[in-house]
């Protein structure tokens, strides 16, 4: 009779030991500028940069042999829910020692931002599944990308023709004025094109220069373009041209004509920008 309380107490201890100390959870999820660096707050990333991401897992199940095993999946998407990079999947499996009761496994991942990513708030979704504990948990982390604003809707179009004094200049000229011997730099965006299989882009552009009298002085029907597939669909193709203003160029207002063609949809569009040549 005196042993019943002891048996009941022992049974209670076993039941308590079989229950996880806490539910499965993702902890300390954050993005960094370099691996294991400090979390990035509101500071934005730029297209072409590498984003480092990590999180810790707590509340995982442990087998009688003190083994841990769980899987994870990481998805990154843009503000419209479109996948930015290919999903990352993995599995963590290890055996714990007697001193690992407070150990929290850490998952690390990094990915390259596409150079054509637009500005906005992007989401990282982490899904952790622990078959031993019969649990699944999801965690969302957000980060910002700072980029130029480009209007991407509508049919094929050449937008935002800007003139620059130098190749590396970021700010366009307020007044597009050049002198004989100068190098003219112009940048623009091509939007509204269709995508082929595998998000393939097949766009090219040409250019012409029209004199103040309306005469065509120069033409290059196929100056450059973009012909390649991409996991993340392109919404615009940036274009750049450079021309040398010849020493004996007559002063006046000239017209730059940019002609774009989308080979996937079989459509074309042109746009014009003006600049002046002064002595």
C-alpha cells in the first residue's frame, strides 16, 4: 500500500519527460549582410547583392537514443508573391550528448538578388518539419530592396531615356548639351515584352540619330539586347548607348531614336529623346 504513491509519482515523471519542454518554433530569424553578421533592420539591399539569412530551431523532438532529425524549406518571394530564387531545402540530423540539453541548431542560407529586381518589400518563408515530434512550424522574415522605380505595365515600350555626361554618372544631365569631341551617354528601359519558355527574354534595340534638318545621320539597327532565360522573370531590360560627337558637328538640336523589338511576341516600339550640340 505504501508503494502506490511512489509508483504514481514515477509514472508522472515519465509522462512529463516524454513531453517537449516547448513547442516546435523558429527563433532569431534574421537577414544579414554577411554570414553570422548583425541583423539588418530597415536598411535596404540593392539588386545584385547577396543576402545572408539564418534562424534557430527550438522545441525539436529527441529520440530515446538522443537523436535529432528535422527538415526545412526556405522560400523567397517578391511583393507579388513571385519566387525570387529557387527554394532551398535541407535536413539536420545529429546525436546529442548529455551536455546538449540547451543546444539550438542553426540553419544558414544565402542567395543572390537578381540584378533586375525592382524595389519593394520581400518575404522569406521558412518551414520546419519535425517528424519525430509530429510538428510543423512556419516563420516569415521581411527585407527591403532599394532600386529605381520602373513602370512595367502595358505594351512594349522604350521608357525613361536619360542623357549622361559620363559612363559612371548616376544622375542624368538636367540639360542634355554636348560639344564636339564629347561622348554622349544615354540610358533607357525596355518594358512590356513577353517571356518565352523558362522566362526567356528575347529583346534587342537599335538606334538612329536625326539632324536638326530631319536627315538621318547614323543608324545601328541592332545595337544590343538581352536573350537569356531567368528563374526570376524580368520585368524590364535596361539599355545603354554611347556615341562620340564628331569634331565638325553642326550646332543644333538632334534626336536620338531608340527602336526596341520583342522577338517572342513579334512586336516593336520606338521612343525619342533630344539633345543639343553647342560650339
